[in-house]
C-alpha cells in the first residue's frame, strides 16, 4: 500500500515537473518570439534610416551636379555668344567694306 502511494506521489511529481517544463518552454518560446519581433522592428528602423540617408545623399549630390552643369552651360553660352559676336562684327565689317566699295 505504501509503495502504491509512493508511486502515485512520484507520478504526480513527475506530472508537475512535466507541466512546469511545458510552461517554461512556452515562456521561453514567447520570449524568443518577442525578442525576434523587436529585432525585426529595430532592423526595419535601421533600414529606413539608411534608405533616408542614402536618398538625402543622392539628392544632395544631384543638386550639386545640377548646379555644376548649370554653371558649365552658362560658361559655354557666354563663350558661344562672344564667338558669335566676334564673327558678327567681322562679317559686318566685310559687308560695310563691300558696300563702300
């Protein structure tokens, strides 16, 4: 009788240990899921920050390049205008010389 009682008591303790182990495992799994979710959120924030920084850098470089191209275009226009004015003055002088005689 005493042996049956000890066996039942041992079985009950084993069942409690099993239930506790299941609860611990479930708790750890939930903690791991929560940690994973937080890590994903952090990674997403860092990705967004990196994308925003890259976009800002590209925009800054694009604006600088546009300003440089505008300055070069203005320089080229002035050069062409000066060249055309010089030729126009020479051509006008030739026409006047021809008309004079």
